[in-house]
């Protein structure tokens, strides 16, 4: 039985990855910072992992002394470890780059056979964003290292739009620009299947999105329909959004980086190869039950 280390195991994608590796017969070690978090379900219906994983390894990838044995006995590694929102302690380079480098260095010493890493789709169009720069710096190191690797390049996850139904119920929704840019977001369970396929296949880079393409406008309309609400829709012109991003940057560069990601995405079509079966309508219906 192959032994896999899942890093980022308490995240939205990491939880589904733990589940999918188990479904395919792997022995799974989950790297988590907080064992209690592993016992709780994750955001937007992602499963609790403490009863699914074979071993919970408590450690923090940004603190090498806490993970020195994490690769012992491991055959392959999957990492969706990364910082998607500022924690006001670490930078993206501390987590996405250095955290993953710390794991890679241990993997090389432990003769791990393969490392599958999650970056972003169309990174080359978003290299102005520190989060993407940090991901791609690690990608270059991984691809140059003496280990088999695969890079997953996903579109946005359903978890990023899980708030839409709640926002519709609150009475107003804001979007940047005209809202006509297209994207195909993906459910964590569908993406986890693609990630495990990549572990078992030979492709070195895998671009992936969900089965349906929407404009931002259409996603908002769908959320409003499901919420049964008619919120005020407030478009924010690009020049206003860009000005706000720059202003925020004067006070807090970390928040600026997240806002920059959002404004960059709202200016371009991001449609990646379609995978999976989970429909946004069903996900939004499920979100409606959250009652927030
Ligand atoms: N979300 C999207 O739409 C999207 C789209 C494309 C690519 N991606 C990339 O896919 C990856 C996974 O995304 P996700 O949505 O599953 O993220 P997530 O839910 O935030 O999970 C991130 C994981 O990284 C860990 N982590 C975060 N900050 C850390 C730190 N300072 N030190 C140690 N560990 C830390 C988290 O641990 P804790 O649970 O302990 O916080 C968690 O296990 C990320 O690298 C992201 O950039 C995401």
C-alpha cells in the first residue's frame, strides 16, 4: 500500500484530498497545525479528517523543527499548503514558498518518489500578485529538484464563492467592473480526484476547472435566485477598485495583496479545462442551509 503525506490537510482542498487518497487505497498521513481542527468539518462541507486519515502528524511547515520526521516512511507527497488570506504573521513567501521548500528538502532526504503541488491556473497572467509569485517560485524549485513532480493548476474553488448566497440574503452585493468575465470554479471533491489522478499519472502540469462556465454576473444571479432575495447590486468601477487597493496598501500590504488578487481576477476571463460533476446550483442550495 502506498503511503502519502497530505500537507495542507485541514484546508478546503486538503480535506477532500485526504478523503480521495483513502478512497483509492492509500495509507494517509495528514500534516496539520492544529489537531482539534482536524476533528471538525472544514469550510463549506469539507469533511473532518481525523477519522479518515491513518495518522495525524501535528507540525507547522513554516517551523522546520516541528516537521523533521514528517516524510519518514512516505512514498509520495501531495501539498495544497498555502496562505490564501493574510494571517498578519506570515507572508506568502513564508508559507507557499518556504513552507513547501521545508517539506521538499525533507522529501529529498527521505527518497520520496513523487511530489504533487497545487499552484494556480494561468499563473503567467498574474505574476503581479505576491501569492502567485510565491507559488511559482516553489514550482521552479520543485521542477528543478531530483524528484518526480506534477503541478496542479486549478481555477477558483467553490469555497471562494460560498459566501454568495449569504451576501444575497444580506441585501446588497458588490462586484468589481462589469461582471462579464468568465470562469469555471470547481468543487473540492472534483478537484481532489484530478489531484490523485495526477499522482498516479505522468502529466507534469494539469490545468483544471469545474464543469460549468459562468460570468460573475451569472453567479450573482444564481445566488440571488436561490436565496430568494433581490439585493441591491453595486458595481465598483475598476478605477475605484484599483484606487482602493493602492490606498489599502499604504496601511497593510498583506490585505492589499488579497484585494489585488480579486481585482486582477475580475479583469480577465479564466476558463480552464473542464472536469468534475458538481454543479454550482446544488452547491448554492447547500450553502442556503448554512443560515449565515
Ligand atoms: N481557494 C481557491 O480558490 C484557490 C484557487 C487556485 C489555487 N489555490 C491554491 O490551492 C491551495 C489550497 O487552497 P485552499 O482553498 O484549500 O486553502 P485553505 O483552505 O486556506 O488551506 C490552506 C492550508 O495551508 C495551511 N496554512 C495556511 N497558512 C499556513 C501557515 N502560516 N503555516 C502553516 N500552514 C498554513 C492551512 O493550515 P490551517 O488549516 O492550520 O490554517 C491549510 O491546511 C493554496 O495554495 C491556494 O493558493 C486556491
